[in-house]
C-alpha cells in the first residue's frame, strides 16, 4: 500500500455550505449523463472479475469520470468504486473524497429508478459532508456535519434547485416501525436474521427501497430504521451516513461502534444499523 503526501485543505462552516452547493451541482451534472443512458437504454452490462453481483455499465464510468474531473479542483485524493485499484490511499490527517458514481447499478439495469450518486468528503476517516442524489427521481439530500444541517433538494423542469431543512423522526414505541430493506434483497425473500431483528418492535412495516436512497428516506423522517444483514462497501454508505447524521440520525455497526473509512485493504464496511 502506497502512502503519499497530498495537498491539505481547511474547511470552515461557510466553506462547507458552498461545498455542499457545488456537490449538488456535480451530482446533477453527472446524473444527467446517467439519465441519458437510462432513458435511451444505451449501457451494455459487463461484470467486474466475472462476478454477477458486481455489474458495470458505461453509465457508471461516465458518471465517475465527470465527478472526478469536477472534484479535481480541490487537489485531494479521490477514491471511488471505479478507481480504488490505483492503490494510493490517504492517511488519517488527509481529507479525501469517497464516491460511488452509480450506486444501485442492479436497480439501474432492472429499470428501477431508485439508483443514486453518492459523494462524501472524509476527514480523519469520518464523513464530514455528503450528498446522495437519485438522477431519475431528480431528488436528493445533502448533509453538512460542520454546520449540523441536512437539506433535501429537488431539481425542477427549469433546472433550478429548491432546498429545505429536514429532520429525522425518532421512533416511538407506540408507533409502527418503518424498516427499510434493499429492494433486491426484499424480492429474494426476508431471511430469519431479519425476523430476529424485527421482533423488538410490537408492529412494523417493511419498505423496499433501492440503493443509498434509503438514507434520504431516513433523513426526511419517511422511515425509522435501515438494518443491513449482508456485506456492503464503504463507498455505498459514506455519503448516506453524512446525510443521516447531519439530520439527527445515527449509523453504527452491529456492535454500536462508529465506522471508520480506512479499510483500504478490502473497502468492505462492517454490517450496519441506521436509525432516525
């Protein structure tokens, strides 16, 4: 593993707000490229290392290139699902970007519009700013932990952005618990480990949802919980964690520990539990 010295940046609250605005614009631009593939059925599918669970399309690559070009102005490392093979990783004191240029490629292929773009700024191996955007839904959330604010944004037909602050809704015992599950995993059928988890709630509703869009639903108070029972990668969750935490929610491992974004040997995250 190579260690290099990278240009350092310092971000205060005002700069963080401007950065959030820029990240939203980047996501919209990259999202337009993805949408062209989606609407015109342009992307042929290949598989990383022959793994049928890891599809790759030209939409993934186009989005990744566009995002990297936009983020390059900041002069800090960019790690993504599509470039992590470069084997150059930051140290604890470095800022770096962690991105998934198209989270939910399987949803994209299956024509489910809940695929997303996820971008996070990491410092000391923890997210400080993050954005999740669903291009086909023209809908997303941004979280700024420097200002402790989360915003929901929607792109209208005139290519304008409307934003408003949203907060999580903490689960109360008298409520029906709204539990998010991966749409693809839900379609395969709920497993015993899920029912073991859900038995803590007197009443619950399972809501299938694709990709990192689940984090937006938690941040907006549209769901209470998102338990993950299968492996997931760091770039899948970094932007979403920033959004949820900035909105007042919480994401932890199943052992109730914070997640450190420093697993550069595998990029595999621990099993997670997200709650409002």
